């Protein structure tokens, strides 16, 4: 029964973090990041935020997220108005890179 609530929480966190990056974070390295998903724990104390970005900038984007994490969490707490503000961690979403790898393999097969 809590699954729809958790899905709603996941989508809400994804949307708010994406908006924060778009409107409130001044670090230009984070402007080209796409938030692809969020996974909020059932007790709402932790949230994994998934993102994708240009492969050439993975390291600097990770560094940027680490330095902006506190600020993003504060704004997240202000906007969610939950009793608990989740601790957030950012993870590179591997599905986009995997999709590119699969598409490249199909292209190679089709050219044979």
C-alpha cells in the first residue's frame, strides 16, 4: 500500500532537485546535468538522486555535487515541507551509458 506514496515521493524529490539545479545553483558544471530519478527510503530519511551528464565531465560534476549537497538539501527541505529532510546522495545513472552502448552495438550489427 505504501508503494504509490513512495513513487510519489520519488517523483517529487526528482522534480524539486531538478528545479533547484535549474533555478538556484550557480555552479555552471551542474547546469548540464539531467536528474533522471530519485529513490527515497520509506521513512524519508535518505534519498538517492540519479543523474546523467556529458561523459567528459563526470569527475567534475561529482565534485560539484559534493560541494553543493548541503545547499541543495536545505532548499529541498524548504520546498518539500516534510517533517524530515532526507539526506541526499548523488549517483550517476548508468542506464543512459548502457543505452548508448547497446545502440552502438546495434549500429555495428546493422552495418555488417
